[in-house]
C-alpha cells in the first residue's frame, strides 16, 4: 500500500493552493470578513474554537503527547511545521450571487504532506472534563485519549484540500467526528459480502450490536458499539488493505481489536496499543517508506 499512500496524499503545494481565502499563522492576521465564521456557524450556532486553538498554537496542542506518545511528539518537533489556519471559499449554491461560504481548515505541514486537526468547542475538550454522550473516550486506551484527543476533536491526513468532516483516515479519530461502525468498515472491504461478514463478526462478538431502550416510551433501537478509531488506509482507498483498529465504545476494558488486510477470520488483539500507535503515527508523520508493521504488537484472540 506504500504507493497508494503517496498517490492518495495531497501535497503541500496542492493543499495550500486550495486555501483560496488565505493561510494564517496568527489570528490577528485573519481578515475581519472571515472572523464571524470562526466564531459562529453559518446558522448562527456555536462553532469550534478555531481562534483559541490558533492563538495557543502547535506547542499547546502537542504538549500532551510528550509523555504519552513520545515518538510522535519528537516527530512533531522535528518534521512538522507550525499550526496554520486555511480558509476555503465555497460557492453558496442557495445564494449563487452572494458572497462565498467561508470554510476554515486547521492543519500542519508534515514532511510535505498535510495533517489536519479539528478544534473542540471552547471549554469542550476532554481536558476540560467533556466526553461524548456515552463516555466513549473512556473506551480508548487512556494514553491515546489523553494525548491525541486531550485537546482536540481528532486528526486525519486528507487526500484533497477540502473533505467532509466524516472522512477520517490514517490518524487517531475522535468519536464525535466519525468512528466508523464495523458494518461500515465491512462495506468498504466488499459491499456485496458485508452482511455475510457481519454475521461472522456477530458469532464471535455477539455484543458488537446492542439494543437500547428509550427511557420514556421503552422503544428499542440498535447501536453498533464495535467502532473503528484508526484506519490506516488513505481516504478514497477501500478494499481489504491496511490495518483497522476497533474498540467497543460502551466497554471500559480499553481492549483494541485489530483487523489486518480485511482478515475477519483472524481478528487480533493489539498489545501495548499506546506504544504501537505512537510508533505508527511517528512513521506516518515522518513519511517513512512502506507500510508500518504492527505484527510485533498484534496477537491472535
């Protein structure tokens, strides 16, 4: 998959060219015309804290990695540039003659490839004591939740200058930005056979899908709790390739399950996931050649 990683990664020049509203390292340099979008959503609601994150900068964002993800922290110091805010201007299809829609993108340049980071709402980080509705972050190994997701709403490496918020690949994703369900991952392996594969998963993990009952009327609804927080495939690359890592988002044992190259008959356990994923992320940030080999940490169930 090494060749795919390169061909599907957006270069620094391509990404920067897509920021047609400019790129800013300091919030004071952001034009006044763009600032309202950085403070409120288009519908007037509260938006992510782009301004606060840009003011705090790279050192503040990556500081939690220093003790918990030391290989990645060193990669950030050695090959990753400053935190930047890009502005993408998108034509407003509802008002084509009006001003374009302002879309902010926070990113770093890592060895000539882009790393996006998503801000949390002001006061809404895990560090502030805010978890998701079901306490999902507690299902992750603590070293991952308290480093990559301590002050952010997730990371990814995009394959084009602007992608929707739920396309998360190659770095640790936040549950609020789309931990893919096991069904959705299986559909990317083989859209014609995914139901058969899902039955195989349920035989091994009967609680991969659970039933919840509404507290008011008792009506049932199903929830898939086996969810993928890290998919090493680039965006747009499907099929049984790369490595996908799952937790059960309502469990608190912090067990990480590993599927390698779509082999659902040999689902594995990732031992010492903090160390394995730290080394993988450093490998990815540094653009080392070839796929990262998780086999020293991956063991059969």
